[in-house]
């Protein structure tokens, strides 16, 4: 294996182009699902706003804590989007740089090939870091979502228990 691996093996070029392209696709899907989650969080906040306006005191215990968690979840999702967009741009740029690397390898400029190779690697590392950062934010947002679901489930159970108790008292 010489220094011109990319020019000697056509599969090497395909591999170097396909890997960032696949990661670009994965980043796009992650961005779309994160946007969807952010929109659902916005809908949850609208429902909480309606609930707060419908009564002077929301019936739900820890209402403000719930609102704060939804807001924090939205901020985490926005942060995740930033990370994922960074990854997406990095992988797209890495794909382009890899193509440039194949061309510079054909030209025979060893210095240009090294510069392009290093740039491609740095962009790939930045992209992976973006995916990791985005996934960590998504994990934290999911944990907050589960806390909200747990709180809502407790509220529903308590309400149902009150209805059952009220129903038992009204029965002859």
C-alpha cells in the first residue's frame, strides 16, 4: 500500500465518500425526528398555557415544575438540533473534501492530498462529535419527558381515585 491508496484502489474512494454520505443521511433523519419532538414540545406548552388560563389555580399539583420541565426539554432539543446541524454540515463537507482528495491524488500533489486528508478527518471527527452531543441532549430531553409522563400519570391516578371515592359515596 503506497501513499496513493485512493488512486490505486477505486473502492477506497467509494468508502471514503460513502461513509460521510451515510452519516449525513443519519444526521438528516436525526434532525427531522428532533424537529418533530420540538414541535410536540411546543404543542405541550400550548396545552399547559390553555390549562393555566382555564382556571385560577391549575388542578395539577406541581404545575409550574411541569411547565419548567417542558421549557427545559425544548431548550435541550434546540441544543440537540444545533449539534445535529453541526454534524450534518461537517459530514456534507467531509464528503466534498473527500472528492477533492480524490482529485488531488490524481494530480499528484502530495502536499495538497495530505491537507485535504487532514481536513476530511477533522470534519469527520467534528461530525461524530456533533452526533454525540446531539444524542446526549436528546437523552436528557427524553428523561425530562419521562418525568412529565410520570407526573401526568400520578395526576390521572389521583383523579380517578377521587372519582371512584365520590362514586362510592353517592351509591345507595
